[in-house]
């Protein structure tokens, strides 16, 4: 009865507007249930949806090998419904359909960070809740030799799903009038450095994924491409991805790319050593806006347990930072937040703004 009341109440609690990179929001959960009457069908569907959303969230934040043998193992997810209800901060219901015995809808579910962290810590499962910086995706459709980027592109439509906004490795799409687009499909595949660099500056990103996909005669989708990253000095590095075939269509190919990126980010960022280290840093900035961005990067880094301001001037600050995990993990996370942590021969550890 406790969960039943929670489920029915939560349908009335709107999901607060979430940041595009908030990993504690799960969107597009499809629910479908039948029962003897409409109320029972809705209640059953809500229970299923909340359970599925909680499972997706935990899979997003953790690694499969760390969940193995626990009630949070994906193969036998057995988290109590009452605990799931307490983890949820709000719901948004979309595309609702109902009859006297059936209820269908899509759910967007928001979760309380602290409640989720408490559950994971109780089971001893390490997790990541700090997202990487967003990647700009350029989905190029190869339609029998014709390269399409901006219009009539089912590959692009697969990437327009809201679910990628809240990944641990958020994905975003460039939006443009095809007639005045800042880059063509051919320029993207040719890795035109000037066009890609301008696009990165326009959207405030350092990573661009140029992903080419085509429908095969077997109905499989074959996808592959390039990961482009711009360093602080503007130089461009290129890595390749794929190609590989997907038999679930465009959406499966997009899902696989994102999940693969998330898995790599988790392996890089999960903290297993909980011992805290203290260090003094000098934060250098050119103005108040830059100082605020760097201060926010330090304060919001998941590895940083405390960041105390010791002294402040017009162009620099001294801070004492306490952090968990390895130093290289802290360097990586701060880089994802637009801050470089470097050792200076005279100043010691210095924090600087990046692109």
C-alpha cells in the first residue's frame, strides 16, 4: 500500500526542468499495462515504469561487474519498490493513452542524488555521477552514395531523442538551416579542420563525433566515423570508431555509441580508493566571469570533497582542495569541466581555464 500511494502521488509531482547534462534524469520510459480496471492498469504501469527507470539510472552510473551478485544486478534487478519510490523526485507523463483496462504512456523520471547515492553505498557499489563534457554529433547519412547531414536524414532523427541529453557522456546536435549550414556532410567526413573548429567554438565544445551510417540490403545499419578533439592550443586530434553493423536499426546504433562512451568514462572516473588527499592550488583567471567558472568547476567536481578559499586577488586565488581518488582522475574530471590542473615550477599546482 505504501508504494501504491507513492506511485499515485508522484503522478501529480511535475519533473523539475533538468540540466542537459543531469545524469539523474531518465527520459522516454515506455509503460504499458492491463488490469481489471483503469486505476489498477495505471498503477501497475507506473510501478513498472519507475522500476525500469531506476534500473536504467543505476546501469548508467555503475559498471556491470560492480553490480554482479547484488540485488542491483541487471539480470535480476530486485530493488524494493518502496525504496525506488523514495529515490524519485518527480515524474512527467507524455503520450498518455488509456481504456477501461489498459494504460500506456511515456515517463520522464527525476531522481534524488542523495537517495540514489545512499542506496549504491549501502550495497558497496562504486559509481560515477559527474558527466563528461558534451559531444557535438554530426550524423551523416550515406544514401547510396549521396551524403546527407541536415534534412531527410533518419540517422539524424535517431540522435534527436531526448534520452542522450542526460547520458554520462551527453550528446548534442548542431541545428541549422540546411541552406546556411556551417558545414556540409562532405566537409565533415573530410575532417575540414577550419569548419570543425568554427563549429566547436560556436557550440562551446571540444569534441565532435562525425558518424557516417548507411542502411544495408540486409536491413542492418552499418555505422562508423571519427572522434575529433580540440586541444587548448586549437590543435585537432582524430580517432576512429567502427565501422560495425547493427540489426536493430538507427536507434540501436546510436545507443551503442553512447553506451560505449559512457562505459569508457566510468572506467576512467570511478573512485575505488575513498581516502582523501589535500592539496593547495593557485587559481589563475583574467576576470570575474572566468574566476566564477573555475570556482564552479572545482566546487562541482564529484571527486572534490571540499574547496576552501584562502586568499583572493584580481587575477588569482589560493585554495585548499580535498579530493578523493587518484590525481590523474581529478585532472581528467576538471578538464571535462573546462579547467586545467597543471604543475607550475614556481606556483605549484595551478588551475587554468581551457576552451
